[in-house]
């Protein structure tokens, strides 16, 4: 067993994981408050999923996140300032289902009803990770590369890539992960998963989807060895 699987198995054994919602393909996720809630193009949540969020005390525009993520984000932005002298800004955090529906509807109109074209740009309502309240698009003050690939090459973008895990965030859509995540490289889109998971995901350089699969394998292996 690889050391990653070993640690995953022991994590599971310690009962420190609540991943049922994120791993049970058939179950609706609407009651899942897990930090590992999975939302992607194939795996949506309904309009009823509306987490409790608060305004994160950082510079920026749409700054609402779930409590755990907001607190972590405040610490992360303060650290970026202290360590890299960069002022990070919140560009877009929590978006509810209705908002996503309007954004998608507008995009659909602008491409004259061509769903394929609209899907290439905008997540359909219920498939945006921003609805979890655990996701924040990050930019930097006076940056020209807001929501553009160039952000990854800026001082702020680089600092976020290297350090977000220390605060429980992961770079969700890295280069080369498109097949797995369904999204091309988005150096600005960070997702909160909690400290322990973020550290492991960062160390192993894998998409959340792959990590969740490994977690499940680790749990299964653990059950098997418990039987022996
Ligand atoms: Zn985003």
C-alpha cells in the first residue's frame, strides 16, 4: 500500500472524515455540509442547496463564504500581504442557484440559444462550485489579469498557488486537469477543503476528483484490513 493510501486509510479509521455525501454517487448532496462536497459539470446540486454564508473581511467585491472558508481566507490574504507584499482581492465568492441561472441564461441568449457554446463559458445552474460557499475567485489589487490565465504568472497568483494549502484552500483547476475537472486552467479559482485535505491534495498534486476516489479506496482498504 502506498504511503498516501496508508495515511488516507488511517485518517478514515480515525473517524475524522465525513465524506458520504461526496462519495455516494446516487445520493442528493443537498444536506451535505462536508468540506469535501463535490460539485462539477457531471455532479450538480439543486436550487435548494443554500449554505449559511457571511461576508469575508477582505478587500473585494463578492465576498460571501461559509464561516470556515471566510476565516481561512482572511488569514490567507493577511499572510499574502505580510509575506509577499501583495494585496489580494476577492473577485467572486458565493453565488446562489438563481444568480447562476441568470448568468447562464444571459450567456445562452448572447449565443442565440447554442447550448454547447454557452456551456463552454458558463456553468449551468447547480453545477457551479461557487454555490457551495467554499469557493473564491481571487485577484490582486491593480492587477490587469483578473480572471485571466495571466494571473497565474503574477506575484499574487504565484503566491496563492504555493501557499493556499496552508490555509485550507486548493487550486481547483490546474493546467492539464481538464479531462478530470471539466474546466481548463483557472489560476484564480480556489476551493476550501480544510487544512488536512488541502495539505494532502497539494502534496500529491491531484484534482479533488482524484483525491476523493483515493479516499474511497483508502476507506475500502481499511474496511478490508479490519475484517482480517
Ligand atoms: Zn470560480
